[in-house]
C-alpha cells in the first residue's frame, strides 16, 4: 500500500533552517510528481511546493519563494523540503502528498515550529 513518512520537523528560531524528508513506498515513486503541503492551527491546508517526477520542474507558493527548495532523490524514494530563513508564519504541520492512481495520499505530517 502507498505510504508516505515525513521527518525532520522541530523547533527552530526565526531565521533558522530545517530540512524535511518524506520517504515513499508502495508505488513507483519516480513516475509521480510530489507535493509538500502545510496546515497551521485554525487554517486550511495549503500547497507549499511541487516537484515533477524527474525533478526538472518545481513550483512554490509566493510566501516561500526564495526561501524554500523542494528536491527529490528517486533512487531513495525520497522528496525533501529545505526551508531557510524561517519565519513565525511558517509554523505548521507539514505533509507530503502524492496523487497515485487517481487517489490522494498523505503522510502523517511533521510539526515545524518557528519561535524565539
């Protein structure tokens, strides 16, 4: 079955960095685009970044452009989110997601807290 397992969250000061990872299993990772979403308390889940199956195309929401970088290693079935210059408004649970066989799959999420 499809599984997505995130890791790398934690508590960081404003201006700090974190690198999230999502390990995928149960499907052919290299043929699917991957997404990172986040959900802050009391807010709707929002798309943060997307990467195509080859890694050649990426896109970001405006608020993270220039600070976050999505990448993938198809040999390791892993997608990453490098987050730099973190701000308090980046505080949220971060999820990776894939659309496989017409169904959306989500990991369990990893908490990112940006606070002084």
